[in-house]
C-alpha cells in the first residue's frame, strides 16, 4: 500500500508543507500539503519536482579519507584527532565550522554547541551570512531582538504591499501565488516593486521603481521625511514605544530632494506616487529580501525600512509591518540555535556575559566562546592566511557560492585539514576535502526547520538511507564524543536534541528574549514525530504560538522601546573606466543554489538551460555584444563566461547574472568568482548586488 509522509520542502524560506507518497513499487511522488498553514497545498516548480531530484546518481555513500573509502570509525577518529591536535597546538580559534541554512535545526544545534560550548570558539558561521544577516542586524538594532513581527497572512491582508529587493515571483514563488490571489480577490490592493530590474514580479505591480543599485536607504529616508510631516505619522506610538525619532527624522529631512532624485535615478512623479500610496494606506506591508540584505549598506537599508513602519505605528497589526523574506529553508532555525558567529543560542547575545554564563551553565560546558567568531568572508580570509588550520564544511558549496570564489577555492585547497559533509561525492568543494563524510539528503533526514514567518515544521524521512550515510548531527556528536565531550552529546535521536533546544530557550527566560519555545521543552519522541507546524514563540504553559509582535510595543531592548536609526545614504558607485558596469547576481525560478539537486531535473533545467547575463540593448550595441553570443564578465577578482541575454528588463549600465552555475555544469560560469568580497560593516553580509565589472564579447 502507498505510504504518505508529511514533510517540508528543502529549498526556499517559504517553508511549504509537502506530502511525499511512496507507492508499492517504491516510486515517489509529491504534492503540496493542503493543511500546512504556510502554503495550503501550493507548491512551486522546484517543490513539485522534488521527486525528480532524489536519485542516488552522484551520491556520496561512504566516508572517504584522501579519496579512499573508509569506515566511519576511522574517519571520525581522524577528524576528532586532527581538530583536537590543532586546538591543542594553536588554540580554539584555529579551527572553524562553515555550515548551511540547509542544515536542520537539530544539526545546527549540535554544531553550535560543540564549537561555542566545548571547543570554546565563536568560529561557526553559515551560508546564511550571505542570505539574511543584514536583516538580523537591522532587527536587533531596531527591536532589540531578531524578530520578524508579522506573518504571511499579513501580506494577503495588506492594502499596499511594497516589495523591495525581492523578485518574489521567482525567489519565493508560493508567497507570490498567495499575493497574486489576494490581489485578484481585492483588485484595489496596490503593489509596488522596488528593483533596478523589471522582474517577473513586476507583472502584478501597479508601480515599478527601477532605482539605482543601493539607493534604497535614500529612498526610505525620503519616505520617512515625508511621512513625518504627514497625517500618517503616529506620534502616540512614537512617544510610547520608541526612541530616536528626532535624530532619524532630522537626518532624513536633511536629504535634499535633488540628491534623492540623483541617487535613486527615479522620476519625481514616481517617487511622489510611492510616498502618496504609503502615506494614505494604513494597511501596508514592506517585504524585503536579498536586494536589501546583500549590500554593503544592507543593515542600514533594513533600518531605513523599519523607521518608516515605526513612524506610522504600522507594526504587528493585521496587514501591517515590515517583513524579511528569508532565503533558505532553515536560515531562521540556524539563527534560533546561534548558528551565526555573532550569536549564542536561543537568540542570546554572545557579547553578554550574563548570556554566556547562562548558556554555559545550561550546557555544563567546560568553556564558552568569549567573543564573536569570524563571519563567512573573514573566515575564509583566515583560512587563506593560515590562521584557520582545520575547517569543517557542512551542506554547502562555498567554492561556488562565496564571493571572491577563486580565492576561497585556493584557501580551502591550501588548508591543512578540510572535512566536508555532503550528500554528493563530487562538488567544487568536496574535491578539496581530506575527509568526506556522507550525509543524509531530503527524504532521509529527520528534524525541524523554521520558515520566514517563524513557523517550525518537521522534515520527516520516507526513503531508505543509502550506503553508510548518516545525519549531520550524528557526525558532529560522534566527533564531540571522540574529543572527550561524550556526556553532553549523548543524543539518540533528533527528538532529544529538539527537547534540549526548547528547554534552553526557556532556561532562566523571564520574557526578555523573543525566542522561547518552552512549551516544547522535554518533548517526547512521539510528540516530536507528530509535531504540527507552529509559530514561535510558544512559552511554557501556552497552547499556541504568538502570531504578531509589537502592536502595543513590547520591544526587546531593556526599556521595552524600539530604536529609530539615523541612517545616512551610502556612497555606492563602484564603477570605473576599467570596470564600468554594475553586476547584480541573483536566482532564477527553477534552480536552487549551486544546482547540486535541482540540476538533476530535466524539467527544471528546461526553464533556463545555460548561465546567462542580462544586458540592456543599448549597452549591448556599445560593447559589441550580440544576442545569445558568449560574453566575458570580469572584475579584479575573477572572470566568468556566460551567454548574453539582451533585454530592456535590465537598466542601462547594469548586468544581471544568476548565481547557480558552477564549473561542473559549464566551464567558467561561477559568477561568484567575479563578486568582490565587500561586506556590510555591521552584518558582515557580502555585497552581491553591486559589483563593478567589465563585460565584453568573447
Ligand atoms: Fe519549496 Fe519555496 Fe517552492 Fe515552497 S516556494 S515549494 S518552499 S521552493
């Protein structure tokens, strides 16, 4: 008889519920879970093709040492010995973990516990650094905690939805479906898209603001100055629940209108219309994603947006609020357990001596990281200059996805000891591993993920485990045991890890932290297995999670008030005579990250089969580029060769290229080899959207 399993899609941060069916012959099919409150049965093209990506072709099935198959004991003993020896000789900061928003929360929890609580270093960072760390930093500055105030339903309830730096149609397709359906049902709903490119999302937009790259801070400063002198300003909310309005307003008001027009490149009429819509619409949700986050001013962009919602008191009420759209399936879960180098666990602060003491006592650990560790770009710099001598990479492919990817590859290749846990045997990163550890893939893994609306859902296994593959948490716990930390890592199943994670979230929690799932502390294996999707926080003794935050204040700064941030417009033009174009990287609809899974589906590859770069027709003429011809994109950091797509969707002076392709699928197509390792000074997030490049026909 066919067996059905309720699980969660492993791709984007929408976190759609999936029902996987295995029939009598072992064939797998998938459909959307109509009972999952994030997608109500919807799936996008990637989710619908999941069954086409789970074959064993190319799988890493057994541990390997220096390219030779080994047993688990031999491989784990070697990893534990080399990490222990390196720490003994060079100190705890000489080792690092680089992990992933693809890990389940339970994997992440163990990795963070081992690095911060037992090795004693903060050197665990994640590819989520490339995804949403500017939103984390912006939330913490404004709210005092990394809290998304609203829920997907707010996007449907809004009368105005502003999408900035978000190609929702391709990058969060099921939220786009929900938004499009809401607009069809309520045609008076207005949608504004703020994006240098005319993307597919613009198909449902009433207004498209094709701003210059990185001019979002100026645009939202202009909006704040406008709102502050309009009837939309909520002086009662500002007085009761915030600090810093005066400075933020004064800084915003000092931005001259001509400067605003020059920076954004927008016609005055379009700016006026946007400001009018925002001012006159009470129910407004502003969604932001990688166009905001992946910037050297990403944190300021987030705070410029939050300032406008705080000034109008439009936070945490139905149909109102700022909304960070997370890229990965479990970037949020990673944040919850402290998977970023500058966080601790359960949203506690690594900078706080009280928090460090609390976590150390809870873990009964011999040591606790005394300071934040290295963020992703700095971590690979430390690998390159020899400060990090042992590196463990899990569930990610930094040789393709990190900025300055050629130098990242050289750094990993020269690192004295590299461990890679992956499901695939041959990736650009696994090629440089001294030890390869076979991990479980989607359909085999067992644990939880958290999506963009703070909803925790189960990923459940329904496939036989192939070869000797093992869960990432198990690999970490076995290495921890071999390093002498056995008692603290004596977990027999992910349910026990989740129970401890939930208990830590409630430990000495007097309501000063946003993340609290104490209601699930000590959860039984059976209850964990049956866990239905729920939103955090859900403190002990409560029957359901909290849906919205901050309508009545209650921010997480010590005084309970939010902070306005007096942001200033950055200097953003990086072009020069030699590198006169601005490269903007991003996703396409039917591929995920470095294509190691979606690349297996012929159906998905049929959407766009080759790496490409969009260029405006006039720029193509001036550079001698012909449609569908090969072009070389070059920066001081590297080069890539892709096919030209000449289109007026792309603004003049800009190039768009997707980040998916690697050298396995197409020679020299790794666009991140071109991307400069420039980062936001607060969040450490790389600026993948504004890279000075030259482009020429090949
Ligand atoms: Fe999966 Fe995202 Fe598509 Fe939902 S929208 S099916 S989570 S890729």
